[in-house]
């Protein structure tokens, strides 16, 4: 969704510096006391011993047609002039609201964007923690950290007066140039579904209606309002839809948001195969389906296909829906089904039993968790001659160059944008407002963080704007660290995967001036690295969040041993992707694509993307095509080393197990992410391996642990389109174990009947 929002001065600005220095969750701060709950009427549906569905049915019997329809549409969006209605104020400055049924004790649903933090805090005079990007979270491969991530998002939504999130992006990264890659959880369905599922499960536990989006095959921003994603049913079931199903099975979210695009000719928000056949019938999803903002295209067709709620207005699901009911085009059973789903989610997720009570967020806890997540998410990509961790006893002078590293770190844009306290740190005073697709930098200075943890080392900053000056500083220093960034946002796709501007030239120049050069990347997706062989170290910090500078400093000096691994492949170049370019828009659609996301579509352009790679997303594509890559999926280094041995595989009632030993062969304690892949029998027609499981293994120096990973039959099955179901083929399944998708030293075979 798109709108232009300025940021106001944040009232917490002067407290944050003090709170940022503290990172202990042992004693939460009681910033404010909750107001006592108002007495509740003795309605039968307030009996908490009844199931959410029983309670929903009891309320539904008491509702009028108008009240039911009120549950099925939004009431506008604040700060968006083209989306205003009389009750828009109910949105609390967020993304939208549904009125509820006040006379029966059913509260409004108050929504806000919340991909990596609550959006719009600046204009609303509030504080929000920015967590590291969702792609960073996925690179931790840690469901427990994902849970902590979700808990912060959910609690801060509640504190600000919201009871529904619009986060939960689980779209696979089919094209790394997609402008929303940073909002998603990588290229593998098992990893993405697991991480988003646990994040949303714990977010929803804060009495928030959870949301999983954008359903489905929403893999580019160019022409997103009308692009037709052409893909076979088997391919989508084994890739994107599998990620959704895994996430939904873990989180049981109250809502699923359908996407803007078309899938095989039908808009996602009126696509019977996606909504009715798959989500409702095959997966038995009990919650409601809401459209992305402006993504509803019809009344009768949409509700019959399985759409329950139009957002953010009532263009199709307001008076037109009532008229369709009165004319007999939509039955009361269909209205009741959709209204029941909304009510079910309100009861199941605690909105009725736990009314909104605004609180001051626990800022300290947000900072602490954001730092912990980032420390789990930073990926060490290169460490030649063990240049890292930095040793203050040997390094007396450091040059910090580029990337505005003296003042801040960059964040991702669009509806995911979180407002930094005090506004955009690189803008001059008075001009620090947050606007749509502005490059927003948080006040998280890597320079200051490194000076704090290395007080005896002289650390000097140079902007890198003048190469001669930057080179001179690098030459005179023991070591140089170049900060490079790549900004992404909803509403646009990247033209390529190169670092923008003259950053590659800067890195090349600094590396020539000082062979002891490290590059720190702040990116939302993969980048190409023409300078890789000329630098000694590369650290992927992603969009690092509210405490990213402190987390990065801890990793660079070795207080934290990096354990994260890439949730997506870094290709050698865009020429290695399935499509060398994102198909350009037809000339007639110049102002109807990503440049005008909310533009009305009167005639649907003939614009499509054929996903001929099918289920071969990311590493599966490169393996199947025998293409080398820059860094493979699942890759990440540590300050210690690990070895793998003694693999045994067994079949236990179609639940294969892989048991193996991991040993820390280095001199530091660390955590290894041991990955398990499988290839299917030849009858599957596949010529690539699938991730089927993993284990995070904590090891002291010299320690060995025996690890067992149990593989779900679903991860070894193919989708049989003739039978509309999953099939486990008989035959030999090859199991591979190792530190990445490209390095699997252990191999075994299990036979399944």
C-alpha cells in the first residue's frame, strides 16, 4: 500500500540514548499501568469456555445484514486523501479499521503495517522499534529468535492501540530484484514458512490478529496491480504455496492477505483455486481473507471465490454487496460464512477478551531484542587470513569509509518503513520527515559503536565522496572498513544487483590503497561483488534495525561469534537468473505499473511473467542448471570451524531420520547450522535437491554432538495435480548433510515404499 506520510518529532527521542545503553530483559520497565477493564455484559458468547467458532456462531445469530456487511470492508485509511470515509478515524492513524459490532461487544479491528516494526509512529507521535529486516531474521535460521521478533512487533502494536498486524510476508524470493525482498524470508519454502510461522505465532499471542501475505506468487513490484503470474499448479504447490501452508500450519493466523497480481489469469483476490480450493478446502483455513489495499476487483465473483473482506474501502463489499444479497446473487450463507470467519478470528486471537489498552512501549526491551536478532542474523561471507574478529592489541588505527557510517544505517522503504526517532538522520534539521520511498537512515552509528568497544584504537571516518582523500586515510591506517548500502522499497524493483552509485569503485580504490580491507554490506537482497577477490573480509549486515550498530560492533570484535547463513543465493550476475531482466511494461502501461501502484485499472494490460523455472526457486535453479554462484544458499562463516561425520539414515514409518555428528574443530565456542537436503527418486522428474531440515548446534571448542533431524514426508513428496494432493513416490531418496546447499560432505540413502 502507498501513501505519503511526514514524520513528526518523536517524544521518546531524548530517552532513547539512555535506554539504548541498557540491554537486560530481567526487569521490564513498567512505563504505564493499564486501565481497569470495563465490565462486560453477560452475553452467552462471552463464555470463554466455549470454542471461538461456537462463540462466533452465537454472535452471528444476533446480527443484522448491515452489521454483517460492516465486518466485510474497511473504512478508509488516514493520511490518504483518496481513501477517506466517515469512520476513517477509527484506524488510530494506522492502515485501516473494521467497525466491529459495538452493541454486541465485538470490538473494531484496528490495523497497521508491521513488517519489521509498527509503521507511522512519527506522524502519530509514538515510538516503534525497528527490528532487522525479515530477510535478516530468516538468515538466523532460528525459530526461537523469530518468536522473540514477533513478540516485540505484537506488543508494540497493542501498546499503540492496534489489534491486527499487516505483516507476515512469506513470498519466496523468485527474483532478487524484487523491491520487497527485504520484507520476505528468503527463497526456500521450508525455511521461509518456518521462520514466518514462528514469528507470526508469537506476534499473534499478544492478542493480535495475525496476517500471512501476499497470497500468492507476488514476486515483483513492476506492474504488480495487473501482472499475470503464469505457473503450473504443481510448481506453485511445491514452492510458494508450500511456504504459505507451512507458515499457516505453525501460526494459525487469523487472516491471510491476497495479493494484487493475477495468477494464471485470475486476480488473486478473486481466484477460486487459491482461495476456495486451496486455502479453505484443502488447508481448512478458518480465518478470513482480506484484500491488499485496493486489490478487490468485483463483488459477486470475489466473495464466491473466497474473499471475505475488502480493504481499505467499501467499493465492492459495501452497498454493492448488500444489493447483491437482496437481488439473490449472493446468498445469506455466503455472507454468514465470511462474517463468521471475521468473528472467529476476533475470538480466537483474543480481541474480544482483551480489549485494546494503550501503553507506553517497553523501549529497552525493543532495543535488546532488536540487537539480539541482528547478532543472530549477520552473515560472515569472507574472512581471509582471519582478518576478523578485530584484535585491538594488533590494530591501532582503523579507517571507516562510506555509507554514512558516522551517523547511521539504512532501512527498507514502502509500507514496511519504520520511522526513526527524531527522523531521517542524514537529512538536515527541519527536513527529516519520512516520505514514501525516501531513503531513511536510523541514528545507529557504526563509527560510534566501534569507538565504544575499541576505546584504545584510533578510528577515523571519511565519507568516501573524494577518492583521493579516502585512499589517503586507508593507506595511513592499519585496516579499512568500507560501508556499502543498497536501498529497496515497495513500489519499485531494482534494475540490477549492483551496489548503486560509485560504491564498487570506492571499494576497489580502498582495497588497492590498503590490502587489509573489510566490506560491510547493508542490503535488502543479494548484491554482486566485482571486488570480492581484492578485499579480505565481507560482512552482510542487512537492514540492521534499531540496535544494528551495537550488534555489528559485537560481531566485528568477536564478542559475538557469527552463526547466520544466507536465506537466499547470491548469484554471480543477473545473467544467471531465470530471467535476465524483469519483463518491461508495455508502453501503454507507463503510468499503471510500479510508478502508480494505486492507479485504477479500467482495462487490464496484457502483461505476464512466465515462471518456467517452476518450483526451482533460488538454489534449486542454479543446481539444476549447473550454474556457479557467488555465495550459495545456506552459506555463512564462523570464527571457528566445524566438521561433519558418521551419517546414518533410517526410515521410520515414512518419517526418515538423518543422524550425524558435528564437531567444533576450532578454538572458539560457536553455533553451527547443520543443513539436511534430499533428492527424490527419478520418477519425480527433479534434478535438484531440496532443503528438508536443519539443526542449530551449539558447540564449545573441541566438542562433538550427535544430531538427529527428522524429515517430514511432505518435504519429500511431490504434488500430484491429477489427484489434487501430495504423493510420496516409492524409491531411493538420497540424503545430504553439510554447512550449505553447495557443500554437503555427508551422503546417505533411504528407501521408501
